């Protein structure tokens, strides 16, 4: 049975169509990743590509004791990624704004799974994909309007430990 021991919510301004969640013990950089995917990851960091129309994003980070239950709410998009967090201290990072420390409690350093969900503010649309390919409008399912908090995008990130990874257990 999974528990939700910690939550952190914030508003941030994306820059250069990207923002990320990083381990503060890692020298961050723009990962050379598959730009056809929404999530770009490397050890200690995961970045979300965002539509060029997104200026402000409302972000909710959840630290879970085990894999959280799958929700049934519709989203504009969702992806999962596994990432090694060698220090376990997190920050949200944008190119223009630098790092904003995240007081989210993780059990220890190590290997984590992250499930990212996102949707857009229908009042600010249409939103087009930042991925390579056609620039058609992205779907905006109903159901998350109250979470927008005046932002262009709402993002839910669920994090849980999957295996030991060299830290203190």
C-alpha cells in the first residue's frame, strides 16, 4: 500500500520551452535526449518540454512511499521515467530563473521513478506541441481547471523510490 508522505506546490515561469526537476548535487545541463519525447532525462535530472505558449506553470510534486495508484482523470499528456538521484535534495530549474529549492522529503538518495502528468489552461489556448512534427493544437480535457491557479499549464509529478542507489538507506 502506498502512502503520500510529502507534497510541495509552486508556480514557476518556464523558459526556452522547458523546466526541470533536478538533484542539487548534480551539475545540471540540457540533457542530450530524445527530443521526440516530452520528458528529457539524465542522471539527477528530468526536464519537461512545454509548448511555446506556456509562460507560467503550476507544479505539484508528490513524494510517495511506493508506486501511487493510477488516477482516472484525463490529462493532455503523461510520461514516466526512472532517474538516479545521487543526493536526494531537489530543485526546480529553469534556464532564465536558475534553481528553486524544493523542500520535498525523499527517503534517501537512489533510483526513483517519476510519473509526470500535465494539462493546459483552456482559457489560454490553443497550445501546440514543442516536439518535432506537426504543430496541431494539443487536447485539453476538462477536470483540472481549479488547479491552474492562473497558470498556463498544470503539472503533477509523482515520485517514488524503486531501488537502492548508493545512498544511505
